[in-house]
C-alpha cells in the first residue's frame, strides 16, 4: 500500500517535471498577483505592511485553484485514472498520493516564495516567520479542499469556473486564520491559536476529504 | 468464478440489456458481439466494476465485486477504449509504474522482456507521445504480459489500430492465458480467431423504453 502511494507521488512529480511550464505558470501567476496589488493600492509602507499577509494568502488561494485543473483531468481523459482505480489499491491511497504530489509542486514552493515576498511588503522578521508557518500548515488544506472540487467537477463542461465557485467559500476559514496569524504576530500577540486552528483544518480535511474525493471520482468514471 | 446475475443497464433513456446473466470458469473465454451502441462497452465496464448496473450484481469467486474492490482489482487486467498510459512518460516508465501501483516491483529486465513480446523492444525509452496509435495500444496491452498475476482479462476492442502481426501476438497471449486457467472477456469488431471453446454473447440492444 505504501509502495503504491510512493509510486503515485513519484509518477506525478515526474509528470510535473516533464510538464514544467504548467507548474511554473502557477508560480508565476502567484508572483504576478502579489506584485500587482501594491501597484494598485500605492506604495505607502504602513499600508503594505497591513495588507501583506492577506495579499499573499489570496494569491496562494487563487494559484492553488488554477492549478486544480491539472489534478485529475488529464488522468481522466487518457484513462490512467480508471487504471489506477482498478489496480487493487484502496482509492484513498491513489488520491492521497496525488494530493501530496500536488502540494509539493504548488503549496510547498508558494510557502518558500513567501519569504522574499514578505521582504517586498516590509513585514519584518517575526511576522515573516509566522506567515511561512501559516502557509506550511494551511496550504495542505487548500490542496485537499481543492481536490474535492476538482473531483466533483471532473468531466463537466465549464468545470473550471464551477470549481472556483465550489472551492472558494470552503477555503474562507483557511484565509481568515492564515492572515490572522500574521496580524497577531505583527501586533505583538501570540499566533499560536491561529496556527493551531490552521493545522486542525488541514488535519480535518486530510481525514475527511479523501473519502469524498474517491466517491466523486467513482461517479465521474461511470 | 466470474458470475453476472440479472444485470440491467440503462444509459440515458435507453435500456441496453435486461436480465443478463453469465458465468465463466477458469480457462473460459467470452466474446461479446453486437452492433455499435448495443452495450458491449457498458457491459465490460460493469464487469470491471467501473460502472454500477441499474440492477443485478457481478460476483468474483462468489463475492460481490463492489465489496471486494481491492482484491478483485489485483486479479484483473483491464484494457479499455482509453489506453490509460501517460504521454509524457516513456514506454518503460509507464509499464513499470503500472506494476508499482499494484505494489509489485518490476525489474527493468522483465519489463523490457514484456515489451519485446509485443514488438516494442526499440521504443522502451521513447516518450509515449511520439508513438503511433497502434504502438500506444501495444503499450496498453503490455499489461497482459507483464508478470502481474491477473487472472481475469477484460479487453475492450483490444485489436483496434493493431497491425496483423500484433493481432496474432495478442491471440497467442490470450490462448496462453486460457491454457493457464485464466479467464478472458473481450469485444472485437473484426472477425475473431479465438479458440473454438470460446463462447459468444450477442447483444442486440433494446428498443427505446
């Protein structure tokens, strides 16, 4: 079972490497959104400090949603999804492998990219640390919730817009606690409560989402 | 060993078949024939557990396949309309991944051997996207000769896009599998050249309900 999990992760990372442009585009999208906001609101230092964390979170959210199209659609179209479901493994193993691989190519690089970006927003050292921790804890929830939406809209016409409408409301708590953690640190308070809640959200999503995803994928495969 | 009991399949508004039952024992082969839209693919997908029948159930070794998905899957090799291989991986990577996701380690030598049996020996390290349709089909059919202990083969139009020589090779594989007490269920539009023991099921399709 664990060897199957590793095989799926390895395969998806290899595919991401071969289709580099897809992955790089998502990251560029993230960077562009983050850079464009200060151009809109003006370069006032205090304003930037105030909106920095929120901007990074919104951009991370959008980037993770546009990358969802990659998650199951290609495997569905070329039949490899049905093959994986017939491989004698629990469906949840396949799904967890795919989500982990998705997080490694979107959530993880976004978390790292937050460091130079917080310099851009002049967040300061401690809030930057909190932002990175919050992203590391919260982006898995984005991948997991996004995967539910991607599985539900698989094979539908106009699935891209629908998935955004489905997933964005679900991710609101992640956004609130993620930005709240950084605000707390910047205000001299402890961010522990927000970070714990973020971790809890990710764990809850990890426990519940795979089953929903497997059920949705089985329906799509019919 | 493989049993289908009282299957009914409704797609859209149309009832494709009703009250369909079949039973296959080790060493038996079933050829499903019928016009376009008669429900051949739907029947195969029901047998593979990908499609839920409107009524009835499929049993493998006496138990309902929807309850024993993992066990059933590990004994099943399915070649559908879609090849189920990745364009961006090489032929060898595709074949080895399929074994790996089944929890098996397929040494490179064995994988190359399996590919050679379908005449792919010079294409192992080529990305699948550069292969022709027929060659892609061969990669999918390698599922049948990789040392994966699949007892039941479900093949949906396996001969599509294949050249005459490869069709012969696939027939040889089928015969070998039947001789080893395997079970084969397949559909084919071409005239088939299956062993005389093979049974045939004709689907006619039902008029609009």
